[in-house]
C-alpha cells in the first residue's frame, strides 16, 4: 500500500520504519530526516493535497494537532481511508475539562476533580484536596500543562502559570501505564501496555516533559488487569462515541483498580517507538482495517523480547531549547534510532527540537534490552545532550526475584 504518515516526530519515524519494513510505500508529511530514510517526505502540512497527489491508499495521523483541526474529517469527505478520530472526538484530548466530564458522565474511573474557569474559583477549590494535588491546564500543552503541587504555595503558583481554565484533581498513587487501542468505531484491538517516563530527571524528578523514554514488556499488565481496563474504560468510551483511530488511556494502577489520568486520541510518543520495535505482524493491514471498519477478527502479534526507548533531549529541554548542535554516532551505535527534533544543516544532521532522538533496542529479557539501549546511547553524541539513566528501572525492580517473592500474587 501507499501509506501517508502525517507528522514529523519520533513516533512518526517509528510508524514509518515499521511500515517500510513490511514493504509498504511510505510517504511522510511534513516528515523529518529520519522519516526520509523510510520513504519520500513532502515538507508541507497540506496533507490532503499530498495524499491526493501521491495517490495514497491510506493515511495515519501521528500527532493530535492535525486531528484537533479536523484532518480526519477532510480525508473521510474525500473517501481516503485514514486512521484517526474526527475533530469532535479529538476534543477528548484537546480539553481536559471535556475529558473529565466525559469520564464522569460514563462512570469511567478517574481522579476526583473540580473544574475551574477563573483563578479565584481554582483557589477556592484547593480546600477540597489534600497535598500533593494536581493542577492541569485545560488545553493542549504537549505534556507540560500539569503540575503536581506539594503545598498551597506551589498550587497557587501553578494556578497563576496554567490558568484560568483548569482542572484541579486528587493525586493518585500507583504504577503509571499507557494503554492504547486501535478502534474502527466498534471493534477494538489492544496494543501491548507500555510505561512512559514523563519527568525530565531520574527518579521522576523535575518538570514534566512530553516523555523521556518508554518500554514495552508483556508483564506490565496481567491478563486480568488488561480485561479490567477493556471492560471499565475502553468499552464505555468507544461504545459511547464510536471512536475511530488510536485511543490512548493514560492509566494509574491504583489499589482501587485502574483509573484514567487522561485520554489521548493518538499513539503515544515515545511509547510508539518500543511498540513498533516489538510488533511482529502486518501493522499496515491492521491500520487499513481500522480505517475501513473491518477490525473484527483482527489480531496483533508481538515478539516476546521486551523493547526499550531512551529519549535524548536537547540542552534546555523541557524549557527553552538550544538547536543547531551537530549529532554524531547514530549509524554505528548498534540500536535503532528514531529521529524527532532533527534537521539537515550544512554540516550534516543537527538538533532542531526538544526531544531529538529515541534510541530503541530489544533484548531477550528487559535487563538486556536496557543494557543494549544504553550501550547504544553511549555511542551517540550532540552538544548539550541529556537523558534519563533509569528508563525501565521500575519494571526491573517490580519483576526482580526479590520483589516478586515479597508481593501477594495477582498484583
Ligand atoms: P496528564 O497530561 O494528565 O497525563 O498528566 C501528565 C502526568 O502528570 C501524568 O503522566 C502523571 O505522571 C502526572 N499526573 C497527572 N494527573 C495525576 C494524578 N491525578 N495523580 C498523580 N499523577 C498525575
């Protein structure tokens, strides 16, 4: 198939890489230098014109931005199959207030919350919560619109920084899991669960980012937990909306069961990188089935080997980012490197954004996947490069023989 991948980050490079390996002809818009290695890129955001000019059989949308402004509606109006929700459905991600009220209406488990439209209302709402508590900006913020406030002064500062339209909510404790399904409007196909790392520094310290690394391991959720997520979260959400595309539930696995932190209306970045690395079937076929209402009976196959992606970020990220640093060592590092914030400068590949690269590898077990990934990371370099050194450590700890022996079964 001729498949147009919309977007230009690490997630889209991973999708394009996977589809190219399956023998599909890949087009990327606006693309990036990594995606250009997998197919042909057209540096434009007029996606419909691109699809029509290259005769695309199918399009898949990476980022939320084009979905929120209705790219999937435009494609459907021209009868070009596309994987992605309608503009209306994309509001689930574009507005946290809308998302929380949607969950409340459907009885989908989520953190207790108050919506606020003014700074005064938000400040008044603080007394309903204990610390730590969470302040969230209503609109799209690339993962950076959330503050965990440890005390009243921090909460008030967050209200000033993120307001006035806010969600104030209870802090949930537990393991965070990214659960993504592909839906054709009625039938859903669950991807393997993954775990992201949002904070910029080791030990989940520092400000939140778009995601500093992720891993995919078949043990992240048990079969029972997966079923619980499908029954209590995914089925009501898809049933009420006929959602099509990728529905991403950011979960907290609490002692009271899985609760939703947020819904996204597309694949996660960086979760997609380890997911594409582990996938072992025709992803293009699953995408076409989702876009044409034919997912019933479809399955996905995964390699048993866990996979890990470590994001290499530019100087300053997640604040003001320096660009133009020369990137070295990608081709000989020994892992798959998905490109995100890169561009071709006069002296070759250089940094062009906050999250620059996603170094991704698999291994016979999680420990060896981690070791291979970090060995590759040590061979890549650019000025100001920084990354977390503890990606997947939570999983390694959870499944170490000592920890497993000390936990009750079924957790
Ligand atoms: P969100 O954009 O809503 O997923 O929030 C970004 C990150 O903030 C999440 O991935 C969590 O790490 C953290 N977070 C958000 N809401 C909560 C909550 N209610 N309790 C604990 N952590 C949260």
